[in-house]
């Protein structure tokens, strides 16, 4: 799969052998017992990026699920409203990105420092909110995000933004 003229390289020969040996095998009982958290996200959402980053920083395996932008039912069933990211962990759903980050960072030794609470950055973001929207929104509307894979999903995002 290539975007914007990029060429993708074939996987290394050793990874092809591993993939071939995995083809058609059944999961072991141990694998079936493992509970891996699922993170439901939009690729264009900065709050979703925040929630995804903590898993990578802590090297914690998780399932990543991109919801279609026009899917109102799935997040509403999980949290009562259409909002992402949503973390599914041990039968519970959590939807605030900072809460997700804190929950995952608390697994094992925490790695994140306390927020700096920089008023100057907060003010800059407030002062430039409209400019940031004008620069990013047209690009987002045309981007190849998974959540915009259907015309209806993309149209809903354009209508609401």
C-alpha cells in the first residue's frame, strides 16, 4: 500500500518465513487467556495520538481499532456518546485521553513526568486556534485516514468541521 508516490519495500526474508509459519495455526490456550487492551481511535485526532503514544513508550501490546467517522453507534454503546479515543480494558471502557494515558502509565513503573502547565503555551494555542484550524482542516478533509474510507464517513467529517 503506497501513499503519495512512496514505494513500499518488501518485508525481509526472515519475516516472510515467520509469517508463513504462522499461516493457518490456531492460537494456544495461553494466547487465548491473555487480555490485550483495545484502543479505538481516529487517525486524525490528536487526543487519539496521545493515547496511542503511551502504549509505544511503555512497549505494551494493544489492539488498535480505527472506527469510521460516521460510526455513532459503537462509541455511544461503549461510553454513552460519540467520542474517541476509547480504551477497552478488562471489560470496562474509558474515553478521556489523559485518563487513558494515566491508566496505562500506571502499569509497572510510571515513565511520564508531571505536566509542566505552561501558561505561555496554553495562551499561544488559544491565540492561534482559528489559524491552526484553517491550516489543518482542508488537509484533514482530503487525507487518506482509515476513518474516512467511505464517502459517508468523510462527508460527515466535512459537514461537522
